[in-house]
C-alpha cells in the first residue's frame, strides 16, 4: 500500500510490508514482534530467548513504540528526531519495568530496531533514521548493495569488520583464524530492553541517512540475518518481498549444519554455521 507522507513533497512515495514466522521449535509461539505503519515507521523486536515470557516483552515494547511514534512529528530536524528516539527507548524500558512489576515476576527482555522515514523541515529532503538496542538489524539497501547497516550489540561489540566477515560467510574456514571463535558466540547480546536493567544494560545507537528513489529500508531479527548472508538478503530483496525473505531464511534454518565435503579425495563433514532454528521476522520500506 502507498501512503501519504511529507516526503512526497520531494517526489517520492513508499511501500511498507512485514512478515514473521515462528521457529520450528515452538511453532505456536512467536517470540518476535513487528510493525510497519502508514506514517513510515518500522519496528522489529526479538524477545530474548531463555526467559519465560520473552514474547510478552517483544509484543509489549512493539505496541508501546508504535503508539509513541505515532505521536511524534513527521517533519523534524535530524538532531531533534534523535533526541525523540532516544527518549522513546528509555520510556519503553521504563514502561516494560512497570508492566513487569504488575504482571510478570521474572526477567523479560527484547532487542529492538526501529526505523522512521522523515522529512527535513527546511529542505523537505527525506531521510531514514534507525535506532536499535541488541542484535536486530537495520539495513539501507541501495543500488543492490548494503549502503548502511546497524552494528550488533553482541559479544564482539559493535564491530563493523567482524560483522561484515560473519555476514558474508557460511563456513568457519572462510574466516581468518583469529576470528573463528566468534562463530559459537555470535548470538550473545550485550544490550536489550529489559525489565531488570541491572542484569542487562541498554545501549542505544542511531544511524541517519538520506533517502533516494529505489532505496530499500529493511529491518530483520537475527532469525533472518543469521540464516542468510548479506548477499543473499540483497539478492532476494532486489525483486522480492519480505515474505520471500523470511521463507528463504526458514528454508535455510531447516538444513543440517554439517554437510558432506570432499577434502583430498576423502568425504568429510563440513560445518555450515548459518542454519539456526529461530523466529524469523522482517519489515521493509521501499522508496519509489
């Protein structure tokens, strides 16, 4: 669907979409949540696994953020919009704490990545702003390549080189020896929106980029970008939809991690670290 938006003053329109699939390990319970609004707001939230009620955290924070975003201006200077977004996540965390005190005694947490399309008040130039906490990602895809991507708050810290290496490989032996250790630790997160802040810090970061015709803004939970490499994501989104993307990620998630491989004429098993059972969620905004 195409929506009215201040960026139309620059001659642009956009289309939004979402798709989400529950993990094969708990097919009736999806711990991810997402939204794509007519105002040009996108969100993907991934309830942190291992904590009972993680789906409650992701759903609650998603609903809170969408409601809060709808009250913010759609024409705003970049500095002002960053302040708004920082306060939004701080307020979302406090709301989760308050809700948890009333309704849930345990630790519940969710990662978060939000994008909103805005227009500059003086130039009317459209731009996209990402804010995130955790390892759910925001991509800006332009001319069939990743023009920008948020950096995961993982065990390696926000590290562009490590993230790029992991995002383009299937096998540990494709990585430099010094970095292969990170494969088994890539899902350890160091930041989240949590009901118990003392047990997990929340780091909030921003990325702001001018939008151009043909751009694709894509948000993904790690069920997408763990199962698919960045080149695979780009190839699907070149002409496909987020539904195609999550279906491809699910197909990968069902493959075995060890594959037959020939080394010196002998058949051995080679580890493919990409397949991972998980909830799989994406939201997109396509500019045209």
